[in-house]
C-alpha cells in the first residue's frame, strides 16, 4: 500500500483503492472501496450534488455546508481487487486509532 495524492484522480490507468470523503468542519469520514477510482470519484460527486448519496448523514452535511468543506481524496491504492476488503479494514482501524468519527 502507498499513500497517494488527489492528482492521482487524473491518472489515465485504472486505479483500485479506497476513497476517503472527509467533512473538514467536523472531521467525520466515510470510506469507499473502489475498483475504478476515477469513475467512482465522478459518481460520488454526482450523487452528492444530486442529493442521492448512499449515506444520508453525509448527504445531509454536504447539502448544508457544500463542497468547499469536504475533501474527497484517494486514501490508499490497492494492488488488486482481491485486496480491497483487507485494505478497507486496515484503513478503518487506522482512522479509529486516530479517533476519527465515521459516517455510519
């Protein structure tokens, strides 16, 4: 696993990994497994903007505060699709250790 920056969303090759959505005001986070980070980033932004995101608490906060107070970034890159579940659990443990609150 290697940590990557937001510029990774601009890569042409298919990126597999964990996307982190963070409310910069509250510090709450939501982690998403992705087999195609570029495609899923667009899907996430689209559904948040439409008010149809899968997590209603996150959607409510996003609607109240707007995009400016949210960071959507590639948290970690996976080697392959098979390792996504383990990577997601590892990242959840990492953020729990840091005492981050999660959107449930």
